[in-house]
C-alpha cells in the first residue's frame, strides 16, 4: 500500500473515530453525573480563580488534575465561541482525547513495525481501526472523566520510547519523559504506565543484545544497531524529565501520604491486606476480568453508567481476531514487539484485578489500547495464514477482509451504544439527569428569590456546578424527611422537593401552606415524578399550629413555640414521634445538638434521642432569624419499659458541656402514657 493511500485510510479512521465520539454528544449520555460534575467544578475554579493551580484534587477521594486542566481550557474555548461550560464541553474534551488515542495507537503500531519486520503493512491501520470502532473505548470517550486519558498516554509514551530507541533522537526520549510524568497527573489507573515501560525496555535491550551476539535478525530489528549502553543517555533524559515534572506531585504526596493511598485503599481487594479480602476473591476478580473479552453471555461490567449491563467488552467480530492476536503474540513473545501488548495488557488490567466490582470497565480502560494492537495483529496474522493457503486466484487482499470485520464490529458497536444503551431508563438516575435539570432550573431563578431544597445538599457537585457557572448562591438545603424550615418573610419562596427521595414533604406542605402553588415538575424515565417545585406566595403564613403551644426561650436566639406528639399513648417497644417548633429570633452562635428525653415519675431517663436538627441536615449555625422550624425526632421505646405516665424533656447542648436552657437539665413538656 502506498504512503498516500495509507494516509487516506488513516484520515478515514480518524474521522470515523471522531464521528462515533462526537455524534449527539450534547444529549448522549444524558445528565451530568457526580464524577463528571466534581471535575467540572474543579475545572471551573481553575479557569476563574488565578490563584488556584492544584497538583492534586483532594475531593472525591483524591483525583489527579490533568483532566480538570484540560476541561478548564475547553470551558474557556466554549465561552469564547459563545457556548457554555458544562457536560457537553467536558465530553467534547473526552471525545478529542479518545480520537487522539486512536492516532497514538496508529503511531505506536507503525513504530513497532519499523522494529519488527514480521508485522504486516496493514497492522497499524487495523489496530487504529479496532480502537476507533471499539464500543468499550467509544463509551468512555463520551464521558467527561479521566480514564480516557490512559490509552492515549500509554500509546504515546511507548511510541516515543520506541522511536527514541530506534533513532537515538534526544527529543523523542525527552518527550517520552513528559508523557510518563503526565501519566501520574492523569488517573490512578495510569500510574502503572511508567512501571510498564521498564520490562518492555529491558526486553528490547535483551533482544537487541542477543541479536547482536548471534548475528540473527529474528529476535528484533533495530536501526541503527542499538544497545542499552548507546541509548542510556536518552533513557536517563527520559527519567530526569519525568521525575522533574512529577516532583511537585511527589512532594505533595510526601506531605500528604494519606491522599496518595486514600482511593486505592478504598477499592483494593488484596488478600489479607487492605480490605481483608480472601485470595479466592482476587482470583474471582481475575477470572471476571478475563471473561469480559468472551463475546457470549453477560460477561461484562454490570453498571449501566459504565456499560450496557453485562455486555462483553468485545463483540464477536473483534473477539475472534483478539484471541488470534493473543495466540500470535504469545507464540512470538521472544520478540519484544510481540511481547509488548501482552505485557501492557496485563499491567493495565491489574488495577481491576486488585479492586472491587470486577470487571470494572473504566478502571481498566487503558487496556483497550493493547487490546486494539492484539486485534490488529490477529487480523493481520489471520490474513497471512489464509493467503498462504489459498490459490492465487481465490485470494482477496486481506486488508479488505479485515476492514469488513472491523466495519461489522463498528456497526454493532454503534447499535449497542446508540440504539440500546442510550435508551436505557436506568441512565436517568445513573447520570443524575433529574438532579441536573433541577440544578439548572434553580440556578436560573432571580437572585432575590429564596430557594429551599430537600433532601439533597446543595453542595452535591451536579447542583453546585449549575450554581457556580451561573453565579447563583446555594439554596437552603435540608432533609425534609426530618425537618422543615419556614422563612416568614414578605418574599415568595420556592421549595424544590426531590420526591423520588423525600416522600414526606409533599404530604406536609398542604397542611402548612394550603394555597401554595405547584410546578414545574420533572419526571423520570418511567414517568414517575422525580422532583416538584412548591411556591409559597409573598407573605403567606403557615396554617399549621402546634398541638401543644409553648413559649420557652432556651437561649442563643432559640425559642420553643410548641410541639406535636404522636401517638400520645403507646405500648412499650413502640416508636414515639415528637415534632418540635423552633422559633429563631437571632442567628445562633453555637453548634447545638438537640436532646429529647422520656423521664419516669422519679425523673430517671427511660428513652431518648439526641441529634443535630434535621438528622444533621440543618445545624443551628445555619438557622436564620425569623425562621420557624419543624424538627422531628423519633424516640424508640425499650420493650421492657413499665406502663405508666412519663414526661418529655428537651433541650440543647454542645460537646463542650454547655446546655440550653442554661442552668437546668432541660425544658419539661407534657406527658406521654405507656400502655400495659
């Protein structure tokens, strides 16, 4: 094949890769899930805060920052061109990285062929085509998270190292050092890449020495004849550049060793190690990871966010040449160029072997690149085998047959991704579609409109990103299953209730504000209400009053206006519901915990429940002057509590020992009857 024709084929492959990764990128996948929005928030801060330049992201259990920096650049470009920062921009970044990964695999395969004459001319194009059409790689090239960087960096680093080894050019070795350092800043699954380079280079050096001693060219072809000693200066340059660029991150980990191991220790399943998992569990992970390449049955990742649940990583059209390529590479593994994809495949699936939920497609996405090399090798090897056995008149150029296999795999990949996976109802919750819709609506409201949100915290990255980009302050968030704040002011207030999670607030609101308006509302993929907005009109006062009115000032701006108790009489072993009505006269300065006690006739404690208000969702330091707060506590009664009359006592305390009301054990309420 002429050089011109190869370039046209490569261009076609890259355009196909880009098309599969950018088609409908603004709507598939939907929503904006937690991991994406976390990195989006970091990217937005990098873009808008000149003083924020992290070497490691400490949130979300620790994330390397390269993807956030790349997305900060994309956000800036989108805004410059009239677009907006958000999931589409981040997914375009991923799509571009995925397409560049296809190009990097081509360059690596072409360089491998320059070293190894037994690799067919079509091998680089077949390998690049395999990655371009591989659904596994397409899937994560359309999500704004960092694993898609791993195949790109692996292929780029090895391409430059092999090029430097062959040519002796210092710039190739130095550029390889830059990419190896970038691996440490990209994703924990890519941290293995610098280590993988060592056995590959050692094998290359050994094969070159063996070929030089024997005069044979079967082991490896090196031009010019290179030895480890000759390439040592270049390799030292690679190491120095890599270490120098990684030094800020290494120093950070030296100062914060807990962050270095935080994520690995959470997911590791080393036998007898970090999680105490048995050796059989690790072997089960290994078997599950190996089975993911088998094209029959539900052998793949079961999580709908990461895969069409259970679908194998490779379909039949790609699995056949993959297993053929594994066999060819193993048979000729004395050659470092044939051993390279096998060594890399093992190293890049290692994070999945040693962690939970195997096969975990995004942790081991880096393995998609050596898998593509093995598919290309299998296609080329199968073609050579057929051409050697068919009569000349019956031979069809194998490149075309390989192309047909790849096209069949590509059509199937597109069908499974766009036709089946994209229509899954599970994606609504897997990608936080409803939460993103709610966040965008809230962020678009006028700044003067009070907003309340239950039960999700406004700090959830999906919501926080919407607020940050629009410059909107966070709403008052609380868990309506336990507490309800009423701002008694002249302005209208919007209560955004995620009814998919909070069943209680929609039942409570009609008794508080019978005339409250409803809408808009959002439905999930099954047509069920996900969230609804309730709007309390200007000056609208709560219609509900406490069953037992009180007027007890406890201190620190907190007054108890009454309580409800349900049921007023119950049997031992039951559950007593106590709802307190707090009036906030001034913003409390202390962080108070509420205690509720059930006392017998002698004043001895028999049952109780202590909690930060709202089951921890609405601490007193977030209370605002003028609020009326309905705060519920559930008091479980021991089975052996004697029948009789008991008295309720409530109050507040701080860990340091200070109590409200000051100078007393608590405020006494009414009686509760325990039935025999």
